C-alpha cells in the first residue's frame, strides 16, 4: 500500500501550495473556488459516523467548485494507510436560491479494511480494498443567516460480492453556525439524527459535531459524538467520540478580463 502512503503525504502538500496562490486584481471575475479542511483526529469516523477506524487518522476534505459543479475528494486514512476510505464526489446544485437549495451527487468509494489471508497454511493479515458506487440527494433550507436545516439520502452499492452490498442512510441535519462567543471566537454546532439500513441490518442514531474557532485563524478545534438509539448492525458501538484539530482554507481563482 505504498502508493496510498504517497497519497497520504501529497494531499497536504498540494493543498498548502494551492491555498497560497490567488489573484486579486480589480478587473477580474471569479471562475472557480478551491477550499478544504485538513485535520488530525484521535479516532477517524466514516461519513456514516456509526462506523469508525478506531485509530488516529488524518481527515482531508477538498472542494474544487466552478458555478454549480464541484469535485470533492474525501480522504480518511490511518498513518500507515492500512485502513481508511477514499471518496471522490462529483456534485451538482440543481437549485440554488437564497434560502432553498437542492444538490445531487455521486461518487466512487474505496474502503480499506484489514482481513486475514491463508497462504500455504500460513495466515497473515492484509489490507483489502472494497469498492462502491454511491449517490446522494440533499435538499436544504436556510432559516436565518445562522440556522439551517437539511436532509440527505445516501445510497451505496458494492462492486464486489463479499462485504456490505447495499447501504442506505437518511440524515436529518441542523446547523447552527457562526455563533459569537466573543469578538473573535465563534462556535458551530451540527446536530444530526440518522437512520441506517445495510443489508437488512438497521440502526437509528444521534450524532453531533461542535467546532470552536478564531476568526483570524484557519485552525479550529472540533469534537464529534455518535450515540446509538437502537441498532442490530454487527459490530455496532453504543457511543463513540473524537477530537480533531483542523486547518481550513478557501481561495478564489480569477480570470483577468
């Protein structure tokens, strides 16, 4: 898995280079936006937070957006790249109004798991890659500048015969953003209730992310919890949490008229 370790190292270098480049002459128009968040956490959560790497991990989310289309890699890897996930979203905003929006998206996903293999009577642990295709539908409504609600339907289909075959999730999200704690400190809170069905196993959960940041700093401190209401999903953990230090950036790339 050496190539994955190379990816693990190159993505932070790439974002640092690109985030430092922008053009700001007066006679320009924005053509695209490059943004993202890179973080280190004690416990890497999946995009479905009932699943976890149970190990410290790097979380890297990037977005290249032009008008209504965006390409958004989501990479979550343990340091030696033996476990984790790589998702490559392509998203399109069907409706984009001041308060209401509707987004659709699709992605290939590659999940890295540890599994056992027997060769000539010897059993050893290897890293196996599972492949999936998934799509999403996301309506959202901005109630006030600081309060928004959204729903997300996510469905993933396996491309191999073993492992999870069909996963469906419904997320009901609320967002409380840019809550002022002081002149420069702000607080974001993202509570979510979600319902999971994977190959007939079902679960209902509450998850929430809280982030504290400084308006003059790209760094923030985040924590996510996941609490099970009811579940018969194999390997389910009733309660999980993590803490993450994150670096966020956003740059606009412009074309000179």
